[in-house]
C-alpha cells in the first residue's frame, strides 16, 4: 500500500487546502444532487447531496492526509442565512396569527421533546455505560455542533455525542422527505428539466438585487452574533426576509422589486447545510460495532417520541398528519421548514413551531447540563 505524504501545513497552506476541499465538496454535491433530483427526490435532494459530498471528501482527506480537520461552520452559517432568508421572503402576506390559538401547544411541544430526550438519555447512559451528561447531550434535540462542543468543554466523549446526534439528524432528513413526498404526491418541487432550465436561463443582471439582500442579511447576522443571539444565522435571516417582504407595503415605489432569491441561491443554501453534516460523518473516529449498535436504540426511541408527539398534535389541533410530523421532527429545523416550503405546506405553522422550539431548547441547555452534572455527582457518591 502506497502512503501519500503531505508536507506539514502552516496557517496559509491550511487555508488554501480548505478552499480546495470546499470546491471539491461543491462539485461532488452538485453531481449527487442532480442524480437525486433526476430520481425525483426533490424536497431533500440537495441537502442529501451535501451530506454525501461532505462525508466522502472529508473521509478521503483524513485517510490520505492524516490531518486534523474540522467541519466548515462558516459554510453552515451561510446555508442557514440563505434558507432563513428564503423562508422569511416566502411568508408573503401570510397571516402569522394562524397559530395564535395553539400557542400553549407550541410552547409545550419543545418541553415535551426536551424532557423525553432527558429520559432517553438516562436509558442510553445505562446501555452504553457512560455518564449521564454525555448521554443527555447525545439525545437532546439540539444542534450537532453545539452539543458536541459542549461535551468537549466538559471533557466528555464528543465523538459519542456527535455519533448519536448525526444518526438522529441524518435519519430525520432521510425519512421525513420520503413521508412528505408520499403524503403529497403532486408536490411543488421542480422537475429535473425545469430545474436545469431555470439555472441555464439565469442572467447576471438578476443577481444584483438578491446579492444586496444577502449583504444586508449578513450584516444583521453579524451584529446579532455579537449580541450572542442563539442560532443568529437562521433567526435573523428569517426576520430580515420578513422585513423585505413588508417593504413594498410601507413604500409603494418598491412594489416593482422582486426580493425573492433565484433557485440557484436556494440550491447553494441546501448544499451548504448538508455539507457540514457530512463533514461530521467524515471526521468521526472508528467506533466499536457495539457502540454504533447501542446508538441505534436512543435514535429509535427519539423517533417513537416524535410519532407520539405528532399523534398528540393531531388530536389537539386541526393540523394534518404531515404538518404534525414536520413540526415534531427531532432536529434539523431549517431542513424541516425547507421541506414544508418546498411542498408549500403550512409553512407559517411549521416555521413558528421550530423557531419556538429552538429558542426553548437553547435557553434550557444550561439547566439541563446543571441537572445532569448534579445527578452524575450523586451517582458517584453512592
């Protein structure tokens, strides 16, 4: 076997290598995305293409180069900005008070999912024979990068946390679009021919206004990040999208401007969201077969809780099954909202549910960690 030797990289060469890796990921993601689109998987083709590209390229680079490399968080933030902006701009003249009669349920759902995640974490800690904090971070319905970094901050097993979170996240992205496409046979996602036609007919002059909108949104996200607003790339992008949506009503001369992003931007956003998840798969160390098998148990239990929550939503609200499933899906809020947007299916309700859940989960994390640390200390003292 021939080993490929790479020179020791300095900061500049690492930056160049990073750009090359990102370019290769984009090319691979486009190839996979076009293939999946041709097969008819419209509502998640580009996200899955990004996941496949990130995993393949990062794994190959790690094997050949034997370098320590981290997922491109900037790429995911840009993806969140694009998708969040698209969602905000899509809520045109929508009656956002449609969910006001269900505010109690929308607050209760994330609490139910958070408590259920804690209980599943307790079960998983016994199965995997690990500490409770690691298990709870692995089973909480939060952001993969945040949960893994918290595990590292507390000197816990970040690889175990990222494994369970990745399995949960990837399973949701694989399963939910399949359910959605079956639930709505004639969905609104473009066919392969329509997609290529829209990309080939795109003119440079059509990019100036979308680029201006993205620049304003990026500035708002930067300022929000300085203020430590959770998931600023996603929240602020939706808010800015809503602002641009109501501008023509406030200033009638702007009514002739179309602030919506062309399909190319949406594809890029989906690919960037997927690439980061794939990169986490690519850097995951080799784990024992028993560890991977044990991780299936909490992921399966989380799916069970999702269907239970969806059943409760179906009984307590007038929403259909698909809406209930998308609003209860454990993770990937931008992705679940994007599926709803692609299918033009109750976008306002699903957006509201996921935004409220993201806020509650992020605000509850300090308390969750404190409880887990306390219970770990108690178990050690016995």
